[in-house]
C-alpha cells in the first residue's frame, strides 16, 4: 500500500502527521500544511496577540452558492424598469453591476 506524505509548509520536512491549518488575516486566507511541532511554533508566535482577545469561531455557511443579495426582488424590478426585459430569477453579474452603478 502506498503512503501519502505531505510536506510541512513551515520547515519543509516530509512526514505522515502533517495536518491542514487555515489562517485568516486582513481578509486573506492561507491554507497551510503543518506538523504538530510547526503548529505549536505558529501558536507560540501568535500567542502575544491572541492571548489578549476573544476568539471568534467561523462557522461554515449553510447557504449554497455566492453571497446572495437581500434586495434581489428590488434589483430585478429596477432592471425591468430600466430596459432589461429578460430580467428573471437571479440577476447576472452584468445586471448586478448595472444596478450597483446606478445606486
């Protein structure tokens, strides 16, 4: 049987106990593969910052697809009133951009 080994993104070591870790900062998201020792080093480096604040758990979205808009019916109505006769259902990116530009 073949065993898959993953390279630790921090120290470059190849081991069988590397786990995926997600780091989010300033709206950017990094997916890291870290061994237990590298994860411990990351947590130690962040501790001066994280020890002074409350953690916020990010729950996975239960919705499918894109972010959706709460004003979708209003957008569709505006599209029809402004020369978009084929405006039905979910607005396209082009239609949404036109609506956003007008508002």
